[in-house]
C-alpha cells in the first residue's frame, strides 16, 4: 500500500540546513492503522506531509498504491490525493460561512460530481459520523467534537483508500477524544488504511502499530 524507502528531507533557513528526516524507510500494509509518535521537532509531521504528497523530499522513494510518487508534478499530486486520500487535522479547517453539508460537499466538488449526487453522498457521510441531524447548521453552532466529526465526514465522503489524521484529538477533551477515536476505529474497520500522528500514548494505542520517531529517524 505505502512503501517509503531511504527518505531524506531537509530545510534551508537563513543559510542553515536542518536535516529533518534521515534515511527513513517504512512499509504500511493495506488496511493497517499506524500511529506516528515523537516529540516536537522529531519529524513525524514532516513524514506525514511527505506521504500525503503535501511536501517534497530530497532523496529516496515513495510508492503508494503501486504508483511511484517521486516525479509527480503539482497537478498530478492533487489528482492522486483527491482520488486516494482523505485528511483530518487538529484544527478542523471548516469554512465558517458554509453549512455542515456544504463543507462536506466541497470535497466532492473537485471531482466534478453533480450537485444532486454530492448532496446524497454528503448526507450519507454525515449520517455515518452521527451528524445526520446537523446538516444545515454552521460550524460555530457545533461543539469541538461535532466539528471534528464534520471534518471526518469530509475526509471519507470521497471514499479514499487512505486516511491521514494529524493530531485528530489534539483540540478535544478526553471524553470527546475517545469518542472520535472510536469513530476512527469504525472507519478503519471499513478496510481503510490510516496513518495518524499523536503525542498521546492512550490515543496511539487505538492503532495496530505505533512507530516512534526521534531526531528524524524511526527508532522503534
């Protein structure tokens, strides 16, 4: 499903080179749920951004669903993400002026799916996350947990094979965090591959496998 081989990534700031990832290799099997853990600056977010084709690496190889991703241009990357990936972030990234259903429909707009079909799929996704009765509400009328459920619905409405979750419970209290993780586990059981970043061991334990990153290298 995901093959990462000998990946290197560095950033140049004020004539100073910072090596963020150093010879990282990792395989994620189809349907696997992995958690990436590490302290701030360890490279875990950079690794997720590289796998999610949101950033470029300096050297190495990345293969996703048998597609070699090294030489994909921006347009090809966007198309590949739209077809294969869904993203959930700590800060929700909802459009405050749009209703819940319109926020979810937006993920389908770029696939040129007709309006009627977009609405149908968005409603189904919102029902899956328990928000079938909140379709026309605005994000500022929702709790933090409900906002994250909208974000999850938006991520799964395109039926991606891979779900990336970057600190999906970071802005939530412990009770709501567990509810969101139960929901992500249910999505995982729908044969989705999930790559999640978290700093919380209790949250990481929802995954099948925990990958520890330190100083830009996988240590366990």
